[in-house]
C-alpha cells in the first residue's frame, strides 16, 4: 500500500462546540446571556491547535443561538463550519453570516442529536440550489451523508465541495464490540467485524474518485478513532461530544490536545 507522506497533507480537527451551549442553555435558556461561552471555548480550542470550529444552528435553537454564530463569525481566527438544515430561514441566516463552509444536515425535532444522513437522492434539486446560493456567496458546501453509493453519487451531482461521512453507525458497532472486550481489543477486532467500517472505506474511495473532499464525524471518541484510520482520503474530522465530555475532567485545552495527538497516526 502506498502511504501518503505525512507532511504532504494536514489532517484537520474541527471541534463541535454545540455542547458548550447545551450547558449554558440548561441554566440560562431564553435569557440571552450566561456561561459557559461558546466563543471562549472556541478560542481555547483554536489555541490548542484545532483547525476549525463547528456549530449547529438548529431550527429549534436548542443549544447554539443566532448571537453565538454572529460572535463566532467575528471572533474566531480559524474556519467556521456552520451545520444547518436545508431550510429557508437558516439558509437566509447563513447567507448573511457567511461562514467559511456550511455542512447541510437533516433535522428532526424529536431527535437527541443528528440521527441519520441526508437523503440527497430525494432532495437533489433543492440541495443543488442551496449549494449554488452558498458558493455564489463564497461559502463552501458539505453534505452530511451515510456511506451509501447512491447518496455519494447524488452529492457529487449537486456540485458540493465536500461530503461529511456519518460515522454514527461505525461508533455504535465499535461500542457493541468494546462492550464484549476492552477498547484496545475492540480497536483491533472492529476492522474485521464492522460492516460499516468497510462501507466508510468504499464510500471515501468513491467520493474521492468523484472529486469530492471527504470529512467525517458523529460519535467519534478517543477509543474508536484509531479504528477509523483505515478509511482513506479523510480531510477533516468534526468531533464534539467526546471532547466536551473529556474537558469536564481535564480541561478543554488538554482534551483537544489529546485528540490531535491521536490524529497524528492517520496516514491518509
Ligand atoms: N458532524 C455532524 C454533521 C453532526 O451533526 C455532529 C453532531 O452535532 C457532529 C459532527 C459531532 O458529533 P459528536 O458530537 O458525536 O462528536
């Protein structure tokens, strides 16, 4: 297998700071102020080496608020990746705020977190229109999808620059294996056991061949990440819950450092 030389690409970490806002909203919901500050968190992540900040402005505004996005847009020094539904109100907001990139995700009011990937096949026309509006405003577009051949083909037809492969199912499978053994054994067992890992590998290859850049995210943590490294062509990971959870015990700076240290082992 030919390895990409490590200096020829940078494997990037985007830290999803939604759950900093979740903690604030648990106490100050609807008040327009309160701690902890997502912007302060973003700055700590950037100082620790994160390459970008990801935030999801949900239609139900359950964590990140409009004012957070405005402030993040003004104050962060890296790239803001705005996760959003393909919905008119949020599209209008994004066009006003102009983040570096938007990641379009499906949204379901009752879900605890983003559950599945986008159905690009069914919504190809409207996603292509949104992609065009964003690109015309200088905003790159990523589509959050499952590693499904038809969805990847449709994503390429929309003209999007990126896809983000949904790693939620992979994380579930890893969890199931590690509940039977320890995390270290699971890291070695999962490549053979996980159908989803193999779907991610072929999805990444297919997307790369179609000219799409490939990100990945959802459910990634310090235990399952090394097992994901068999997936080629990854440009950026978007990770939130595990980093914010770890930060409770070791601080955000150290939590980001630890994730970046793990990512050094990725060979592309
Ligand atoms: N990427 C996307 C598109 C997401 O919707 C989420 C969850 O908001 C993440 C990444 C981060 O997932 P997690 O919080 O499980 O790391």
